[in-house]
């Protein structure tokens, strides 16, 4: 199946996503992406203080894993809802849950209350991210979509550079509660800017519907439970841990067959391959990212700040690659750019992992930059192709499937890498890191092979 070509639309499309018609919508969506990114990074910085003050260390892991689990439910519901009623209702419902969750967490008097807020927050974030993808698909002409997704990637870069530092200052001078309570003060005005774009979509002729089944909420809840079991397995004693890994992986696999389009797990050509590749590539990158700072700080002597800078360099590479695919990529060259991105991801992970064998730290950081550059070429292109290959009345479900594929694959990859790391750690630290990085490398090699099936 050939990749879609912009064709005649390229000549007719506006030149900029910041032209008057799209400016408010673009700024609002990028602001929401950036605020969510900041919140994710800021909470990671603040959570040790939160757990100490609320005496909630036993629920520490649940405060992180719970948001990912409930986001799977939010993604599933929002995808079907957006196809039936447009992106507006799922966007506002998602924002309401997201803001309510932040307020509950920020006002929490104990750790269970904070975890409840985090669960509500994840539900909302999963829903409104799917709605944003549908807005891109229905409001922006096809030639402008790569630029929108490039802007989304840029929305992650600044928070990744300054988010942990700002969060540390907030915790130190204002208190950890403002890490949660401060985000709604900016998120609500940003969401309000989306009203003109949503009104335009509401006024447009309704998309033809080919029939809409109810959202598979039960399977989404099952996937959420599977993700949660995998996330919590590492904290369990050894005999129980292995059973938890098997149970979580089995739940995820069974639910993935129901939540993703037919042919995704078999990597059928076309849209199923696009959705499968999103999961595989993201799992390769983020499973490596989870262990690289630990390696650089614990084994190679870098300070936490220096190890964080290494990850920031990867984020900059991602932003550069994404900007290039959105602004400089010639029509018809996307397939070659994605193939190059997959090879850069594979090579970058291999070079970054070489630090476990004693290679220079600078070389490892350079490799991580290449991996980020590869993801910048690959990741937004998959979103572009998903919208291009989807009928208008199925863009919600397919956008949901794209994000579900990523969330489930990353969860499974982190569990597998963590299991191998724990298995080898007592015997040899370098082998433990190499075992974890092997998961990332195998997935990156699989991504390079899957690009050809698009």
C-alpha cells in the first residue's frame, strides 16, 4: 500500500498553522500538550516529597502507574465518542476529569485521596489527547498536519528541559500542592481558546457514518488492570512477581486483540502496521530512556543533573527530527524519512547502550541524540499516516488505537526490561544493563523491519 500523497491540496492549503484561521487552535493545543508534559515531569520530581508528607510510600508506585492505567479507558471511550459526536464533547469531558483530578490531588489530605486524583487525571488526559488528534484530522488540511504534530513534539521539549527544575523550586518555595494546583490555572484558558475551532467543526457538514459499535469499555478496563499489574509487579516478592508478570502480560495481550484494529498484532499492511509500529518504536525508545540515566549516574558517576541533561539532549534531537518532517520533508519522501528514522533509532540505542561496556559518556549521549532524531522523523509521521488512512468517521477510534498501542507496548517493554535487569543485577551490573537495553534494541530492530509494511 502506497503512502498517501498531498496532491493538489498542497497548492491550495494555507502556508502556516499560525495563519489567522488556525492560530488560536494551534496555540491552544500546543499549550495543552506542553502543560501535560510539564505536569508529568513535575510530578516525578515532587512525588518523593508528597509520599513523605502524606506517609504514603506503600502507594508510591500506584500514584504513577494508576494514571497510565486509567488513561487507557479514557482513550478508548474518547475515540468512539469523537467519531459519533465530534471531538468537542470528549475534549471537554476529558479536560473536566483532568482538572478535577489535579484539584483532588493538590488538596489531598492523605495518599489514597491523592491516588484517586491521579486516577481521575489519567482518565481525562487519555480522553483529551485523542480529541486533539481528531481536531487535527478534521480541521487542518492534510499538508499542514505534519507541522501540527511537529509543534506537538516541540511542546514536549521545553518542559523536558526546565520542568524538573521549576518543579523543584515550586516544591521548595510554594509547596508540593502547587505542582498540581498550578496547572489548571493555565490549562483552562488554553482549552477555552479551542472554542472557535470546535464551533467551525460543529458547523461543518456531518461526516457520513458507516455504523458505530459501542466502545469496548470492558476490554479497556481489562487492559488498564493488566498495565497496573505489570507496573506493580516489581514491588512484589519474587515468587508472586513472576505470576504477576504473566497475569499482566496475558491481560494486555488479550485486551489488545479487542481494542486495536484487526490485523494490528499480525502487522497487516497499511493502517494496522502503522498502529503496530507506533507501539514498537515508542516501546524501544522509552524502555531505553528508563535505564539510561540510571546507568550514567550510578555506574558512570554523573550527577543527577548531568544525567538529566543527557535525556534533554535526546528530547532536542526528537524536536529537530520532528521539525524537519513537518517543514522540510518533500511530498513523497515520508516513507524514506521513516525508514531513516527507524535506523537512527536502532543505531542510537546501540551507541547509547555502549556506556554499559565502558565507552565514553559523550559517545553514549551522542547516540541518544541520534535515537531522539530518529523518533522525531518516525513518531509524528505515524500520526500523520493514521489520519490520512482513516475515514473521517473513524479518525477517533484509530487515533485512540494509535495511543493505546503505544501505552500498552511501553508498559510491556518496561516490565520485560525491568525483569531482565533485576534477574542479572546481583551477578553483574553491566550485564543487567545490557539485558535491559537488549529489549530496546530488539524492539528498534523490529521497528526498522516494520516500516517496510506501511
